[in-house]
């Protein structure tokens, strides 16, 4: 049975952490593990909750990333740890409740069917967004359109952080050569994986209270127009 690991950066999630872990662990997969990635930004009791589940379940691994430079660095660090532990399937998802554990089976099933990458999409049939301000929705949808034009891709959603990969995909990527530090990371990953056997599956994104800063938009635009030249540094093996 393939070992499947969920990489989940978490920060100050004490109010929802237990519920998220309970919902994941209740799914009918004995081979499903959760790697919450924490850093110094976490000031509440999130890590205490994670440690409790680590001790009691054996399927949760508390990972503290001291050199974290934000959520993207935590994703990539988590990927490396999952690969080191022999994971054959790696799923990336948000730990704050924006992504719903009940939607995980479609990612696992798609990987089991042979897809290399599975990308969650809010903008395909049966997908959707809850509580997202209109401007955020417009930025996500508009960002997808712009990215597809610039990169000559055809994804329905280029900015969702709910995604899954086979082991071979992540091994073929030089994770240290990614350009993005923020929201554009999801687009960068999809661009490098565009020629692999991938599928988009519908998700229902539940928006939180975070705001999108103009600095993030500027960074996204800067990175977007450098992805083509950076691809040879990241390199996906044939």
C-alpha cells in the first residue's frame, strides 16, 4: 500500500487544528499521514495539539522548520521530509480550514489511477468558493486568465493550493530553484508540471480572513514573466 503524506503548513490554528486532524484521520486510509509544518510565526498552542496527535495516533508528524521564510518554504521543506520518509504520494493542503478534508479522496483516487499531478480547481464544474470577497475572487480568476496567456497553459485554476503529486514528480524538481515566495508559487508549480499527466478536480475553497497585499501582487507579476527562463533551472525529467 502506497504511503501518502499530507504536507500542511500551520500557524496559530489552535481553534481548528484538532477538527482538521480528526476529519483527515477519519478517512478510510490507513496509509495516510499528516505532516503539519510549523515555524516561529506560531505563538499559540497549535504545536501542543499536533504533538498530542503525533503521540496518540502514530500518523501525525510534528515538523518544526526553524529556517522558514514563509508558507512556500514550509511547503517545499515538507515535500523534502515526506520524500525522505518514503512517501509515494504527497498532497499539499491548507491547515486552517480553507481546504476540506472530505475532498481528499478524489486526489488520492486520481493518483491511484496513474495521474502524476492532481490540482484542485474552484473554477470547474462542481467547484466553488465560500466567503471570498469579490476582489479576491476576481484576482484569482483574473490571475488564472493572465497566467494562461503568458505561459500558454490551459488550466482552469492556476492559484489553488490544494494539489497532489506522485513521488517521481517531486524528485524530478529542484525545489531549491523555485522563484516564488508567495501566492504565485501555485502558478509556478503548475507551469513546471504542464506537460505531465495531470488532472484538475473540483474543490470548494472556504476563504479566511487574510488580505492580499499589493506587494504580493507585484511579486506575482515579476515572477510570472520569469518562469519560462527559470524552467531549465528547475528541470522536470522526461
